[in-house]
């Protein structure tokens, strides 16, 4: 299950994050950079206040890629007794040397490497981190005023990062000016944790104090870990407990119909040999009947975002060549039906570069009783199916 990481500045904010139910307490000074470090005394004081109720992580600072300096800073943070030491890896020809310098420390401390989506991250470093004994890797943003994570790492590329990390046995996380609407978009990719700072501060900037209600809202969007969650999958029966499922809906509320129209992407599609090796424009139209869970929706807990539909289509398309428009439509329909609130979906797939106007297929799929009881796969799994079509 995906955990919630809350970045705090000390014991007072840690108490707020704990009260809101955060899974990981992360220590940083947001006024001094993306990975601004706190004084070791503040870190120790916070660890004492948390008193083992949650794991505590701390950052080493926005440091130049100098092996000796990186090692020294990481050792200082590790000596405070934190559960995880977060080290930023900025673009540099010294990045591998810095990872190697941390190998001795990695034998006695859990090191999380931080890459930056807005700085052309080198994903080849993931293998380097694994070889030197790191515990995990996360994708963040360096310039907090330069856009959110999804502005720099579009949804279709997120499975590639997460799959690389998990194949290397590393914990993986996502952060970078994430907001409440980003949460349901990112959960299907199954990151081990999502990190937040600005979204926890309410109306204040990320350098203000975190707010209890804002933090509770983020917590409410991320299902808490339960023993029933198995095999690293999103357990949508658990999501039901947080308003994601029709199980808790008043049936008299009936449904909303959401749609995505005229969504055109370049797609590797076609059974003919001349259709292989290049893309052609394909238009997607998707309509879904979604059971309402409340009569007066107020936030992302109460709706199914059309972004989730578009993210799924992008991920499926990015997974590789698809032989048939029918197969592509089935994959899109299956992705939309992952959400247990969806009772029926219509998918239209049109190839726009063959013949006049367009040619394609339109399908209608209804949630079956078996689907309603099942635990459904992630976008990553759907994409893997697409790559073998």
C-alpha cells in the first residue's frame, strides 16, 4: 500500500502530522531549498517527540555532488537516529562517486536517494543505488516554483520509474508540489509513498506551518494500510472505506456521467506491416456512469477525476505497439472499470489516418458481479497487457 509522507520542520509540526495520520514523518527546512536540512538537535528533538510511533526521515540538504561532503552530511544525519536518510542527487559526473561514497553508511543506515524530475534525472543511477546498498529512491522537484511533479514527469512515464525501482528491490516514492487532485492520479501506479509539504499548509505557502485540516484531507485520499492488502495491489475494497466505492453510497443518488472527448494521441497501432515502426493519430472518446457517494461533492474524495481516464490511456499507449483498435478499447475499458464506482463505460477508438474521417470501434462494458467483488490491477499491469497485444 502507498504511504503518506509528511514533511515537517520540527516537533510541533510533527505532532500535527501524527494527529492527521501521516505514515512517515519527514524532517526538512523548506525555507532553504528543496532538501533544506535541519539542525541535528532539532532532528533528535523530533525523534524523541515522535517516540517510535512512526518512522522518521531527514534530508541532508541541497549539497553539491562532492563525495566527501555528501558522505559527511549523510553520516551526521544518520547519527541522529532517523529511520531514513534522504540524499539529493543532482545532475553531475560525480553522482556515481557520491553513491559509492555512501556504500559503507548504507550497511548501517537506510538511505533514500532523491532524483529531480525537473533536472533531467538519470534513471541509470537506480542500478547504481541498488549496487551500493541504498534502501530506496524517490522522484521530487528541485524548483518548487517551477511546476508540479506531473508537469515534468507525465503520467505515462511514471510506471517506467517505479518499475525500475521495484525491479532493483528499492522502495520508491513520488513528491514535488503534489496537490490533492494528484493523489487519485498517482495511487494506481503503486508508489511506496507519496510526499507532501505545500499541500499540508492550507492557504499558506510551503514555508508556512502545516495545517491540521489540510493534512487530514491528504490523509483521507490515501488508503491506510490494512492486513487485507496483498501482493502490492491497490485494494479497492479498502478504498471503499474512504468513499471510493459504491458500497457506501446511497443508491438513491444514482449516477453521474463523466466523459473525455476528442482526446487525440500518437499511437503505435495496427496489424499491417506498414503500420509498424511509427505512430498514427488515434482519437479516444470515453464515457462512464459513476455511482455518486454523496449528494453534495466537496473534494477529490467524492468524485472520479477525468484525469484518471486520460492518465490510463497515456500509460496504455506508452506501453508499446497494439495490433487492434478493439484490443486498445478493451484495455481502456478495463482501466476505467478498475474504480469500483464505475458501473458502465463506453469507449470509442478511432484511427484518424486511414480513410475518410476515421475508422475504429466503439464498445460498451458493464461491471459484472465478479468484477464488483474483485481486487483490480494497477495501471502498470494494464500497460503490461497492452505491450503484449
